[in-house]
């Protein structure tokens, strides 16, 4: 009898310890979120710190290339530890959404952003806008020389004068938009025309803009805000400026950096709190003032000197249609821009 009692007491103690561990683990989980970020640490770490200080929620961030993180999420599937995917462009978000890995977001969140900058199925929402531009060296190129659209850069007069980052997610998303608007055959012809002009390849947008400013190349295909950072750091004498293609087309694409919640995330409430934070006034003002991106919530003004989105001749395309990054990578490999 005494032996049985000892076993029972021991079992109760073990169950209580186990229960305390479970409770502690659940409590720890509720206080933390795992974020896969295709946005660089330099850009978004201050925002993440603001959220942590405001809420007490610890953010565990895995930084990387948007396309690579999208591929990782699809490989991990339901076993992914991620709660949230913060992507540089809608292509990566679309690919993960098509794989059935993103949960539907409430209209109270997605409704803060106009329809063109969010998933039609409310699976992701844009938090900042990024326009494609041609950055040009003002000492070597006059604005009158620049063509109205991307087709003009296949002219042999641009041979040896073009810089671009073929591994960059935003460049790949622009090519995906080109495939959607022009079709694969015409896109392949354009890419081969650019290749014939012997472009210089750079790893990212920043070194591309730096090369234009240094006169290594005369023009580059980049996002708008990289030049603004150079101007802020080096002054108005930095010899480069942005050119928004007046004829529109894929080269005038305005992308949304956006975020989605993984359907397997165990912590929906806090995940939604982070998304709401990115769409709050302080975060939107941060994007406008610190990263020079376009705020996407109405009532927040863009950085001084930026052409308002409603005044730009942007390409008419559903950002949700830019999910086929793999098809774009294959095409870039076929024409020799990627190994």
C-alpha cells in the first residue's frame, strides 16, 4: 500500500513538473515570433526593435534573399518554424501563397492598403512601395538621351554602359512582370538584346547605383530608393539621378514589399500584431523618412522629392500574378544572366 502511494505521489510530482514545463514553453512561445525576412537587417532591424520595445514580444529573425527564403519555406512546408514571411517583393510572397502556406489575413488589416498592393485573397499585404527606375550618370548621360521605355536599351549605343543585378529579387520580379505583359518570347529577345550590349553584373542594387555614380557604367536598372540614400549620405553633388520611364511598361513597375502569416504559425494573435504594427503611422513614417520607400497607408506623405504614385505612368498588372519566379530564373539562365 505504502509502495503504491509512493508511486502515485511520484507520478503526480512528475505530471506537475511536466505540466509546468508545457505551460512555460507555451508562455515563452506566446512571447516570441519567428520572422523570415527578405528585407535586409540594415533596413528593418530598427523597426523590429521598436516593435519589441512596444510589445515585449521577442523577434527571432532569419535574414536572407527573398527568393531563397521563399524556396526554404516551400521546402520546410508544415514543419517550418516561421510565423511570418516579410518579403522584398510580391513574387516571393506569391510563390509561397500558391504553395498553400499562407493564412488569410483579416480585412481589418488588408483593407488599410489599396487593392493593387495586396493579395486578392488577403493572403499577404503590402507595407511599403518600391518603384523600378533607371538610374543614370548625370555627367555622361543627358536625360534627352534616355529612351521612353526599356526596349530602347537594346540599342547598340548602350553597349558597355549598362549595369544590373541579375540575382536581385526585385530585378527578377521586374522580369516576371515583363513575361506577364510581353510574353516569354519577347522577354527573351529583350534579355538577349541587353546581353549583346555586354552589361556589367552586380550583386545588389546598392553596388549598381555606386557604379553609376562612379562612372563605371552609365545607367542601371534598380529600385528608386537606393539613389536617395546615396544623395542623403553624399549630398546633391552625387552624379546620378533616377529616371521614371514615361512610357510605362514593365520598367515602370511599382512593387510592394509585403508580409504574410504562415498557416502553421502557432501564434496568430502576435503575428497579426506585428503586421498591424508595420501598417501603423510610426512604421509607415519610418518607411517614408528612413528608407525612402512609398508608404502604402493613406494619409502618410512620401519622402520629399518623390513623384507621387498617382502621378506615375505605372504598368497595369496584378502583383499577385508575379509568383512565377522559378520560370524567370530559368529564362535568365537560358540567356546567360544566371549560371
